C-alpha cells in the first residue's frame, strides 16, 4: 500500500478554531482540525452532505477573518473514527482570494505538517 501522505496535493497544518458553516438552507458549527491552501477539515458530529456548497469565515491567528467558499468533498462519520480521530468533513476551497491564499500559505509554511495515519 502506498504511503497516504504522498497522495495529498497540499501541505496541511493543525489549526483549532471554532467555525460556523452555512449552506443554502442550513448552518453547521464545528472546530477546525487542519488547514491547507487546498481546503480545511472541520470536526463536527453533524457535517453537511458531500457536495454541499459551504460559506464560512476563517480566522487565522493574528489575521482578519476571511469569508471563504468551498465544497464538502468527503465525510468521516463517528463510526469511522478511532482514538483521537474526530468525525467531520473535508472541504475543498473554491477560488480563494489572493489575500486569503497568501494568509493561509504563510500560516502553513510557518508550522509543522500534520498527518493522521490511515486518514486519506
């Protein structure tokens, strides 16, 4: 089996901040687990369905909040979780603004990469 870390397109780093996500008719809340210039993982017991278009505001430490848009690409259910692995959803960004991309990129480059064994 290939090493899952090599399947990732973007370097991810740990980020733990509260986030509220909005879709067309619902809102969801959770805690971010990790972030990259490609997207974010939000730990929540009630994630939006795969394919949902999401709006959220991300507050990186030491920066203003960025209003971002993304799509839920995958869900990790409570049943799929093990020790220390949270349920939630992976969200891919849609057309980051240059300012948001620069802030996330700088945040990622200043921190250590995260990798959870067995979580692709």
